[in-house]
C-alpha cells in the first residue's frame, strides 16, 4: 500500500515504483480516493531506477490534478506538508521544513540481492513520512507539489528518526513546471 496523486484530467496518478512493485507482476491495482470511491487502475509505466510509477484510473469521473511546482526553486527552511496514508490512515498531513537538498539516497525494494534499487537526488525534510506515505505529494506553502515522498531514514529496529526524503518533482517530470 502507499499513496499517490492525480497529475492530469485523464486519470493518471504518480506514485513510487516500490508502491506498485507487486502489481507489475499482474496483480490488481486498487485506488481509493479521499472521498472513499474505489476504482481499479492499470500500470502505465514505471522506472525502478528512479522509484517512480504512473498508473491510470478509468471511469473515475472528473479528477482534479494537483498543481506541480518547481523543485529547483525550493529553499532550505521552507515549510512543506507531506500528504499520504501512513500506516493505512488516509488523508493524513504532516508539516515540516526542507532541511537539505540534493541528498543522495538509495531506496531498495526488498532484501533480495536482485531487487531493484533506486538512486534519488532527494529533498530532505523533517515532515514525518511513514510507511504508507510513499508516493504521496510533498507540497510547498502554495499547495504545489515539489516532491514525491519516497523514503525515511531509520535507526535500530526500523525506528523512524525524523528524516524523510522526497524525489524532486522536476526529476520526476523531467522538466520544471510540467503540467502547470
């Protein structure tokens, strides 16, 4: 399970590859919207090396995409909000700041030596990101998506120590302000 967000009116949703890994082998993708509606989706494309995936929901009616920001313009200390469903709790938001940029982060999808590993030039935040937040948006004070929540730093027995990492939206889209 994980999170994601609508990127266009055609029903495409951006999320993390590690959120949909099992579905790449033919399992069903089920999307639950914040209003409780449930729809099936199909995998459109994915990049294990960037930990990104796009799925598409058909028949969901009118969907409003989130506005994309420009992650090249973010500043250390800027307020951000991480949106997602941590631990299966839908519609959760947590607040923090951008504490660093361009952090090299490795995201492994499993303990298997053959599991894909993603290398991210990440936005570091102290906004709490927990299991289930993966794929959700990291938004700036103007409610523009500047990153995709992807990883947390843990210590000891998988204890979250308050450092989260997001894929910059410009890295995900390939250019600043795509879709704005």
